[in-house]
């Protein structure tokens, strides 16, 4: 094991990784055998010791031979020779012991001593050789350090020379002096090498070149043109382009003599830095030569730009003073900029003093009806958009107010707002706001809209009027005007709620008959005010006035169109007959009949009165309108909705003369009157009547069996108004009805009042 440790240090085996790892293994193995020897028999221990000794000798000798032959290890050579001699002596001693050779023990011992001495000598020589090699390596390292220090000194000297030449070149006033200074510096520093010539190929602005000899024989470079893009060292010459930040001045070439020494790295370092300093000096001279020209050119450009800016500013000022728009800017703090159009003050009615401290929120939102939440959202959006990228503008700009209405003491203004981002470095720096006073435009649009509505209303009324005959229209407008006057008299004097209600209900029936739905709807709203139980009679009159004004305006708008079309006065009435009247009534109810899912089978009309007295025609119209509507609604439509009554509408209207009376009968074949329901309703109203009087109670004011009011019935006014009209004519009305079979109304009117006796013949 000791031989392994000796070889490890003596032969420097640690340099060979694989052999080192192998020796670590052998040392560990021999240690294991050594420990095992203490616990085994002597004979076995002797055998193990012999094996390990033989193995160590063989391995160490083999490794020494390998290192000596393959790796050329000098110590391994000495070790292999010494170990070879030692092993031969041992082999001779063994052969003598075995009597294989005739050698005396004395000679064997001497040979062994000699071999050991030779081994020690050879190993000592190997050790001395190793020490010599180590000293040689140390000496070579010292020489490299000294050489490096010398190079550092040379580089320092070259650097100092570069600094001196740079200073001298930068102090020159022209390119010739700078080139001369560079040439002198190169010659002074590289005179030991042997410079033959220094040539500079100058590049002119027009692209042509001119060769100058700075030192040496001019003939060398007379026919030579060298161009190089990078610093290049060739045999007997160095080429250096002279350029600075893209400005190419030319190329310098340094030629060396054939007998000159090799150019060292520090020499190239000096040449490269000197030529760069030359390029900087030439660039400075170029700037100096062109500085005045550049300054003059730049001054002229600035003056021109200043004139253009002043002219543009003057135009901008003219625009801001004369444009009829409010233009201003706002910053991140929503402050209004100092520059704004003069018209801005007029639009928002502010003065220039207030504008100096005014912010966007005060200017736009003051004197408006914009809510606090809307203001907060707008201001937060504006602040989020300014100072950020365009994305924030796209996200928030739709929250900016685009229109505001400023309410001043004497008028109000509609102001339209537009916004433009003013960007800087891809960020919104400010916002330009353009305010336009669009009040006149809004008023014009409203006027046009009003005119369009009037035009459309005129066309709607006209389309309805032309579908009716002139006589019916005459009667409608005459009776309508009477009702308008009646209601206005009540509203301005003593208010009779019942009288007004009947008049309105009658006018609504006439309007429905003429199919003037707009007028009928307005009257229906007035009726709703009158049936309300929450207010007193006088309060109802007060609430009714504005709503009835709408009825009056609608009525007169219809009449104006009628007068324009027919040019007829209201009192221009002529002949009238039941046939024509019923045809108009049925035509106006046909849509509601179809909507209810009911069919119209037959309406028979027999009018045996040749000439009706036109003074009572309007009263007869009122009476028959209410009766026909009542028969259609209560005899057919409502029973169909409630009881599934599906009978088709079939009615008859007859007028004839009997004695001193005119008899008018209206008979339907509908559902009939439910007397039990009539009695129940009467009881609810506090009336005590017998079954024989059940049908007569339907003529009481406000009595109705309908659960809801419609545009044609359900208010409890229709039959009450009929009885009042008949009584007013000196007549009488009776009713007969059978549940499930129909109802019949019979009216008696004095013939002297109903017929025009001057022109009539009664059949």
C-alpha cells in the first residue's frame, strides 16, 4: 500500500483522473486486507500478504511503464528503471534459493544491497528532475509576467502617445495640420519598426478621392487607391478607415520596410486609436468650418418658422375671435386653458375675468338640470381619459355630456358639445371641447315637428271627413258647438255636474258615431274626472277645465278642417232620414263588432216620416245613438264576453205616424234584460221596487248593470239621457224585454213637434 502512496506523490498521478480513481480503490482494498490479517490465522495472513505484495509490485511497475512510455513522464522513467533493477535482483535471489542458479548467498545479498542503492539513486535522480522541472515552470511563468509588464508599459507609453497626438490634432485649425500631427506621432512612436511611407486617400463630398503622401516616398502611393471599411493589418502595411459617426473622410495606409520587425499588438492598438483620434479631429474641423454656415441656415429656418408660427397664430386668433363656436381646452385637473374662442363667453354668458378661474364642471353644468350622478359620472370619465392611453379615451368618452340645456334668467339655450383628444407621447394630454349654440336649430326642429304634426292631424281629420256625408257633418258640428257652449257656461258659472256629464256623454256618442276617436278619447278622460268620488263638485270643475280645453281645441280643429273642405256654416242643416243615420251608426260600430267576434246579420229600417222637423233632428240623433249603442253592447257584445252568447246581431228600427203621435220602435233579438240583476243593482243603490217596475229603473240617472265603463256605454248615463231628451220633446219612452229573446224600446213624440207640417205628407 505504501508503494501506491509513494507513486501517487512521486509520479504526480493526481494529474491522471482515471489512474487516481484506480489507486484510491487499491489503497482501500489493501487497507481492508491489512485489517483482516489481525483476525485470521498466520498462514492465511502470510498468503494474503504475499498476494498483496506481488499484486502491488505488478500494478505499480505496470503503471510506471505506462506513464513512462505513453505519457512520457520523466519521473516514471526513473521509477521504471529503478524498479526493474530491484525486481531482477529479487528474482535472482529467489532463483538462488530454489537452486535454479548457482549463486552464493553472499553474492545474492550484495546484489540486493546494490539494487537497493541503485533504486534509491535513480529515485533521487527522478525527484531532482521533478524539482528542476518545477523550477523551470516557475522561471517560464516569471518570464511571462515580466513580458506582460513590459507590454503593459509599452501600452501605457502608446496610450500616452495617443493622448498627446489627440491633443495636438484637436488643437489644429485645418485638416492638413491634423493629418501632419497624426503622421508625426506615428513616425515618432513606430520609428523602431521601420516606416516606409504614410499615405492618406481623402474622400471628397462628390465621391471622388485624392491621395496625399504624409511621410516617406511619394512614389509608393502614386498609383495606389485603397478603400477599407474596417481597420486591417496586412503584411508590410496597415489600412485604417478615417470615419466618425457615419462621416467618411478617407483612408490612411502605413507602409513598413521589408526589413522591419513584425508589428506587435500594442503597435496596432496605437495605430487604431491614433486614426480614430484623427477622425474625431477632422470631424471637429468639419463642424468648425461649417458651423457658421449651419448657424446661418438654421437661423434663416428659425426665422421662417417663426414667421409661419406667428402667421398661424394670427389666423388661429382670428378664428377664435370670429368663429361662432365656443372652443376651449381642459387639462387633467379639468381647468380651462387660457386660449379660448371669444364666442364661448357669449354662449355661456360669462365674462373673461370669471373664465380665468373657471373649471369645466362650473362652465358646463351650472344652471342645468343634469343630476348629481350624471355630473359625477361625466367628471370621473373625463379625469380617467386625460393622462392615459387612447384605450381609456375609447372606454370613457361616451360618458361625456354631448348636449346641455342652460337655463338663464330670461331664456334657455341648447348647447351641443364635441370632444377631441389632444395627444402627446401616445397619451391624451388635454381635451379640446367645441361648444355650439343650437337653440335656433332646436326651435326650428320643434316648429317643423309641430307643423308636421298639424299636417298629419289635418290629413287624418280630412281622411275621416271626406268619408262622411255633408249633412251628417253639419248636424254633428251644430250639436257639438251647442254642447261646448253648455259645458263652458257651467264651468264659468254654476256647475251642474249631472248636466255636464250628460252633455259630455252625448258628445262622446256623437263623436264615436262619426268615428272621431281622438275627440271621443278626450271626452272619455273628462268623464273620468266627473265620476271620481274623491273630490267635491267644485273641485271636479277645477280639474275638468284644462281637460275640457283639450276637448274644445280638438273639436275646433276638426271644424276648421271641415270648413276648409266644405266651406259650410254650422247652422246649414237640410233633410234627414233614419235610413242614412242608421247606416252611419252601423258603419262606425262595425270594427268593434268584428273585434268582439260577433257577426251582423240584419238591421231593418222603415222610415215612414217624409219630412222630419229639422229643429228636433239633433235630439232624435242623441236618442237613437244611445239606444243603438245600448242594444249592441248590452244585447250582444257584453253577453258574448260574459255568458258565451253567440247570436248574430239582428235589429229593426221603425218610425211611423199614429194619430197625433210619431211612434219610433227599436227592437233587437239579443240577450235581453236580466230583471233579477236589475233588482239586485237597485237594492245596492238603496231602491225598493217591485218586479213590475224593474225595467223602468234602467232610466234612472247613473244606473248601469255593466261592471266596467267603455267608450260607448257603462257610465249609467245613456238611457237616463234618452229619457230626459224624450221628456223634453213632450214624449214618452217604454221598454219591453224577455231574457234570452231580446229588448224593445217604444218612443212616442207629438207629431206636431216631430214633423215639418209645411212640407210633409205622412203616408
